[in-house]
C-alpha cells in the first residue's frame, strides 16, 4: 500500500491540478521535439518533481515510469571511492549530486560524460537525447557548478539537463543564463483545500471543510505535507470530526517548546539545557535554516517592534555566519545567547519604566 | 486512399504551384528527362502503394519544375482519367510508356540549359537545415558588415580585409555586445573555407591553466600558415588565437602569454576578449589594440528582434518587444534568448508583455512596490506577511533585491542619506544571499532595516 502522496501524484501534464498555464507551456515545449536545459525552482512541496516526471512522460511515454535503482561508483582525484545512488529509467537518470559532499564536482562531470557519450541506439520514435535530472542544485558547490557549465555546453547534442532547486540565489548566473528557468510557486491555501477534498473523495473519505481548512493552513503551503497530514489524521481518527486535532511534526513542537523555554528564563544554566535540545534536533537531521526560521518566528512574537528589528538583525547575521562556518551549533547558540541578553535588557527596561 | 483521390489531389497541387510560378517564363526543363520520367514513375508506384502523400509531393517538387510536370500532365489528361478508373498495373505501364514517348517529342523542341540542370541537382541535394539551432547562433553576424553599432572596430577590420596587416586585438565590453561575433565574422571573411583550421578558440570553460597556454597555444602558434587556401585563392598567412573570457585566466597564464605573443607574430595573431579590461595584466594590454564595445542602443535591438520575429514567424506584441529591449539593457544575446524561450513555450500563440515578465523571471513591479510600502509603515507583522508570500511565490530573491534597489534609487520621496543607508543594507543582503544564507531571514532583515531607516528620517 502506498502513501496518498505517491498514489495520487499526477502522472501527466494534463492531470496537473494547478499552474495550468505553465503546464500548457511545458506541453508546447515538448511538442516542438526539442528543448533547452531546464531549471525548475520553487519552495518544497510545490510540485517541481511532479512536473519534471510529467514532462518526461510526455516526452518519452510511459517507459519513464519503469524505474530502477542503481549504485554508481566514482573515484575522486585523491583516489577516494564514492558510492552514489541513482534512480534511472531507459531514458533518464536522476541524481542528487550533493550526496557526494565536497566531491560533487567529480560526480557531475563523470555522470554527464557517461550518459552523454552513449547515443540512443534506435532513434526511431524516440528522442535522440537523454535527460539527466539533477536535484538540489542549490546545494552544489561553486566548483561543481562551474564544471556543470562547461559540460552543459559540450554535450548539448546528446543530453539535456533538468535541474531542480529550492531557490536560485545560490545558483551561479552562468548556469541560470544557460537554462530556461521555470518558477513553480507554492499552491495557494484554496488549491490545497480542493486537492485534499479530491484525494479524500477518491479514497472514499468524508472530509469536513473545516478540517481541510486547518490542514491547509498548517501545511505551510506545502502540498506534500498537507496530504501526509491528511493521512496521519485518518490513521488517528476516522470518521473525521471538524474540530479534530491536526498533528504537527514532533520536531516542530519540540522546537516551539525550546523557544518557550528561552523566553521563560534567560540564564547561562538555561543556555546549557537548551544546547542539548539543539543537539537533539541536529542529530535528527532538521535543516538548520528551518531551525532559524521557526525560532525567529516564535521569539519575535513576544517582542515589541523595536526589539523585533534587532532580533531579525541578529538572526540574519548568525544565520549567514552559520553558512560560512562548518559547526552549526556555535552559531545557533550564539544567536540564542545574544537574544537572551537583549531580551533580559528589554524586560528590565520595561520594569524600570513601570 | 484510392487512386482517383490521390490523382486529383496531385493535380490540384500542381495547379497551385503553377499559379505561383506563372511569371517564371524563362524556365526550361532539364536534360535528364529520362531520369525524370523514371522518378515520376517511381512516384506513381509509391502512390499506388499508399505511402504518405505529403512525402510524395515533396519528392516531386525536388524532381522537376512543377510547371513542366503540369504541361506533361495536361497533354495526357485523358489517359489520367482512364488510369484512375483502371487500377490494373499493366495499363499503368502502358500509360507511362506512352507518356515517355510524348515527353521525348515534347523535349526535342526545347533547348537544353546546363545551368538549369545543375540547379535541379542542387535542389535535390540540399538538406533541410537543423531546425533547433539556437537563434543566437543562427542570427550571429556572418560578415563584418553585419556587425551593428561598433563603428571603430568595423572600420579597422575592413581595412584588414582590404589587405592591411592585422594587429593583436583586445575587445572588452559588457556581455552580448558582439565581441565574439565580430572576430568570428572577420575570421570567416579572411579565411573562407579554411576558417576552421586557422583559428584556435579557447574560452573559460576550457581548461586554461598555464600548462595549456604553454602547450596548446604555443604548438598552434608555431605551425606556419600558407598564404593560399586549399582551393588556390589567396589568404592572409597567419592564424588567429581567440581567447574568450580572458579575464578569468589566471595571472600566471596571462604572463606566460606575453613572450609567446611577441615571438609568434609572424604566424599568429591573438584576440583577447573580456568583460573587464582591468583584469588583464598591463603587459598584455600594451601589446594589443584595444576596443571598447558599447551596449547596443534600444533601436538596434528592437529592429533585430523584429527581423527575427519576421524570419521565424513569431507572433509577438509590440509592447512585448519593447519589454524585452527594456530588460536586456543592451545585451542582444539575452534579448534573443528571451524571445526564443517565449516562442518555444507559447507554441504558436501570441507573445504578450506578461509572458515576457514571467519567462525572464522578473518580479512584477506591483509586488516590489507593495513590499517597500509596507516597509514604510514599519509594522513587523505586515512586512513578515509580505516576505512569506514572496518566498512562497518562489520569486528569485536576487532579482527582488535588484528591483528594490532600482525602486529605491529612482524614488523621489527619499532623501539621499536614506538612499545611501538602504543601499548599504541591500549590498549586505545580496552578498549574504550569494554566499548561501537563507532567503527568508535575509529578506526579512533587509525589509526591517529599511523600515527603520524610512521611519527614522521622515
């Protein structure tokens, strides 16, 4: 039994639920038989992957859905062996090069070279190029991105790249200018609601509109998360009641709780307690920029407007420094310590004024 | 598909073509009419084998002048109708034999024109052009005369083409102004067919360390070039090394070039191309003739785009073209790329201004305006709401920051001090973003700081 998310994923461009104009554009692109390199970008859960797969299906037919997992081996110049998992069909290959860490350049170069040097044998009724899907391009090192730009031009005859990223701020301009960028905005709350209703109808569930509403709001406009939440709700309690609790991810609750603790007491002792909680989060692989975002949103709630600006300033500074450094815990802690001192001053001042 | 239907259709096709070419009175049929008859025969059997009609029509256009076939057809009108009633192949053969004889008679009266014959042959041989060439490549200037706006360099190159000596060149200027195109066009005109062997083009994506300069460039430069082309016509006795994007060459590699450039002047000329002349070391700049390529004027870009639209049959709004010109900022390559992407995405539909904004990933002006306005109010919740919305809509943040900057600097209501302070924050934000900081926090920070500045002073 598969999850709803996979079960009801639209498989073709016609079946997409939103961004229909863009779907039509993509269809036009495929109909012309050839397309430039593409770069899809948008927030998580907005349907980038779904669109890519639908595009590939439109291009090659149902054969692209016969996927197989492959383990590829790469050797770095320093003779280090790397194993990368890829998902491939006869027509395309999908890789997340950032799995290779700092050696992503080797992966990108070797992979594209291998794929591009093999021509499609029976070109009748098929495209004469393969497609390489690279995910999380924004996490590629600059070195790999520069390597990509050279390989992209060199092998344009035998392969096309489809790049997928959350944001393109970290993608170098040279790559952006070589790709046709497709922006995939997050679905609106309304769109999420209709899709939730559609899914529950297909499952034969009765979803009260109020519940759908709350799931949609809590999902952070992330469709994948919304559908997963729906499924969790179903597991918890069915038939649904309109005032049913919508479960949030436990790390989110944990992080909120941490923020409450920060606001409740500002002392070195508390700071040490909180450090353990952050370690806990990091061990579970919660992305650090999400930690910062949630903390910021939670902490500013109990500040006045003057302090808010200062807190944002701090968050921006430490978040940036965190990306520069290699140990994230220092920067998170520095932010918390700074916030504590700011907040303590603020509280004292307001007591003085009274 | 029955025989009658296809014959009628065929005849219609010929009629149509004949109308088009009625003025072409100079036409004379080719000499190898026997071959022609054979081809036509093959053609009819193809019809009988029920192959695709369109394919057949194409073959026939290549085989013969339509008017000629028409004449032939008309003389045998009766037979055709007979044939169409009778699908027996023996009758068919008899018909064609008869036809062949009549053709002989018909052609005896005509003079054989040799030129026509070669014309026919070339039309047969010519292959369809690769359809999916990027327009940037397709409409690259072919000759020096085609290069637009860069008057100084064009006049120098014309003298070179007229026989003057070619100095080393250094082209610099913003992207998309025709630097590479100019030198390639000049090389093509200088060397003609031998052009591929006479130039060595290295750009930033090629490995270009000091080793490559030492080996590849030196080896290429040491080979002498003859002063005649393979076909015997004269040609300048030197080769050209084009170092594209020379500003990304390492200092050591540039230094290695110094002496090589001087020593090999006999056989080789260098052309360095870069965006910023300041990143080329002094000894190299002093060895070259420097030309600055200025951004292209709006009029030039506009007329180019219109020309391409006409050639490619793209249906494009006038406003859309103006918008492309606007966002390209003198970069013709970008303008053409945007146009082609739009044309591809829209299929055959009309391209409007909104499409251009969407495809070139511009942020709608309204959004930036709203963001700055909510900063002016300086209410955190409102700013936060707007920022979240922008992140959800996935607008590229680097673009937003650029547009905020544009908006701020061109605003009349702000004082210079405010503008300066805000610009500082914009610079900080943009640099942090490029180094991988998260978009949400940084944009929020920028907006909050902007809010503070705007409130402080007003």
